[in-house]
C-alpha cells in the first residue's frame, strides 16, 4: 500500500513553471454557500 | 488536559461562527492564523479575521504573498512562501512537515467533494493549514513521506451534515491531489496546477529554547507518546524537570497523545523510577519524565 501511495500522482504539472502566477486569490463566498 | 504541544485551536471561517464578515473569502487568512498559532506555541493566537484586516484587502479572496506580508510585518514570523515558478514539490513539503514546519496550502476542492473531508459546496480554490504528519515511511524514491496529515480546513465546521469537522487526518495522497487541483487562474479557467506542485507557505523551523541543561534530541523532533506507567492515570506535563512540587504541574496529558520532544535533560528522579531523564518541548517550558513516555526515538 505504501508503495502505491508513493508512486501515484507524481507526474509533473504541464503548465510551464514560469507561466504560473505568484498570486492566486482563493475563497469565493458566492460559490461557498 | 494538556493538548499536544504543536496543535493549534481550530478556527472556522464561517461568519456565523467567527464573527468575521469576510470570513468566507478569508480561508488563506484563517489557515495562516492557525499556522501562526503553531509557530507561537499557542502563546499568541491571531484570529483569521485580524489577519484579513491587516491585509488591507476588503474584497474577494486573499493570496499567500498577502498573508506572508502580514505574518512578517505584524507578527515577526517569516513564512517561506512557494508560489509561481517557485512552487514546492511533494518531497520538499514532506521534509518540512517532518521537521515541524506547519504550512498553509492552497488547494482545489474538487478531489474532496466525494470524500468525508468535503467542506465546500462546489469545486473551488481554497486554503488549509497542514499541521503535522503521521505514519512516516520511506517511499520507493527514497524520501520520507507521511501516510496522513492533520489538516485544519477552516471551512470544515460541520455546518451541514455533509461538511466535515476539522481538524482531520487527510490521507497524504488526498493532500497531494487537492494541491494539484488548484486552478491558478481562478475557477473560471479550467487549467489546474498539476502534480508535484504545491502553493504553500511554511512556518520557520521551531527554534529550540534550551532550558535546565537541555540538549537536542536525536532525531529532531523525537516523536514520543504520553503513557502513564500507572494504570488508570494520565501522564503529567510539568513546567520544569527539576521539581515534582504541585506548582510545576501544567496538567495531565491523555495517554497515547503524540508529544514532540526537542530537548532532554537530567532532572529530578521520581520515587520508584530508575531514571532522571526528562523530555522537553521546543520552548523548554513543558517537560515529561521519561517514565511517562513511550516509543521514544521512533517515527510515529
């Protein structure tokens, strides 16, 4: 089981790192409730 | 009863419970408040709402750089923030967590919606505090990762039957999936961050205040569990290892509670014990005699 955990979901994201924004505002009350 | 030393007070962001008008849009601030609670060892507990106010931002959600600035300028806590091209890897985050560095994590909630950890109605960008890990194991890549992480999700207030009540032990795999599901350009843009990337802000490594001749444990921290040697009794936390007087009692700690020891020293030897070794937290203000601890030296 631990081996499964270790090997899942380790693929690198496809978006180029330099394209990622520094600021990601999170939390939206209108979508929350 | 004394709480585990590194655990903060849970702060719900729900305005009905926090009294914070901007509560729903302040998840990053509330997650930050709980990380600062850990960093201050509970001695100073800013509210998520106070942090929100100090950002000076009164509309919409907040970002990691915003709360980083508040933590630094208002509380003197220099968070190590990883966003954009400097995102943290899973390995880096796990290593920091194991070293006692709690962190704020920005996530996408989509992977949570079908689990008992669900806290939001829909799939949104969100933020949680990751406090500690357990079940550490060396993975096939050779680095240590936890089986589970104690997550303080400020939206997990059980306001509905389907909403979890935090804090909860999330599988580390789920933490990773949620981190990967963050939508960096907002929920109206379908692009997700992807694997092995985390928008995270880590608290500084705990600074050990050596007292009573304390020396650093090995490993650091030494994860141990409280266990009274007397059946039916709780282990006792004391303010110093040099006396068994009643005024040194901080309080009982439930058997089985995880305790992070950063220093040990020789102190008073309780009657009936062959040992004078005591284990202290990183502040040097809470000590447990070795006879009240189990699993010394092991990963927990």
